């Protein structure tokens, strides 16, 4: 089984929203995502989708977009992004998801020999202090991530890879540790994937978090081709 990741699909079937307003690099979206996905992903593979999947505001509309993704090869693991306003209840979402789609929220999933946990994340401290609202949301996301990593530890079997998904990027030096980075450090996943950053070169983005490999997988930075993270051997 191979494990891929791609974030920020920004699908908008019900209410079209051309992404070219954000730059010419979005030309051909979203057809390019579907084309590139089919070229590399096989049915037995796993694809991680860390957030900003649909511009829809309501779950029924988002399910139209998710159905298109469900038709693509592979098992999919979804994480909420900052624009996924339709994702209000994990239980309602899971009950409505098409076959072959899983969602992570305050918990973790195990597919083959891979355990996936994660949280949306939030803005992390940088040049300036965070607002009170940002501090509150950051602490809430850190608690959700802690619950998710604890669930992952219970699921994980010897030989399993542990992958941690975020939508927002994790903090990095020279900034001091924050509530999210402390949880990541305690969990020590095999790798971290994140999205959210558009127009960024994945090769110049954060690629190492205190010794943990990190991958920016925003769709535009990947030229819409899911990124291969690892390959596992069953048995």
C-alpha cells in the first residue's frame, strides 16, 4: 500500500467558484486534480486529505463534491480545514460519507499498517502575539490533537507508521514551542503533513519539525498531483 496526500482541493460543484481568481497557477482546476490522481493512485492505496476540501456551506452540497472524490481510486482520510464550513458534526459527516472515506476528528483511524491522526490546527505564534481569540482556538485545537494522538497510540500496532495531519502549518524555529508543537513532539509521528499555504514552494516550506519530516501538500504547490509519502509492506 502506498500513502499519498493532497490538501486544499477547493471543490465547488454546487456553487462554482473559479480558483483562478487566486492566481494563474490554478488554471485547469479541479480537472487537473482528478487527472493527476488517476495517474498515480491505485485502488489499494491510501490518500490523506488535510482540509479545505469543498467551498460548500452545507453538508448536502459538500457531499456532491465528496462524491466526486470518492469515485477516485484509493481509501481517503479526511481532515477539516478552515474553509470547510459544512463540517459541523463528525457523527453526521461519517454517517453520510460515501464508502471508502474516513474522517478524523478527536480520534484516529488505522488503514493497513498506517495510523492517521490529526487536527485542523490554527494560527501559531510568530512575529506578533496572538489575539485572545486566536489563543483560545489554538488551545482548543491542541486539545483535539492530543485526543487524536492518544487514540492513535491505542490503535497502533508494532510496525505501523504514524502520520499526523494538520491543515494549518505547524510552528517552526526560530519561534518557541506552542501548544500544538508540544503535542506533536510528545507523539513523535513518523511524519507530519499540512496544507493551507498557497503559492508556496513545497521544497522551501517547513520540511523538518524537531527531527520529524514535514510535508506541505497544498494542491497548487504539488501541481495538483498527490504526493507520495511512503509505501508499506503488509504482513
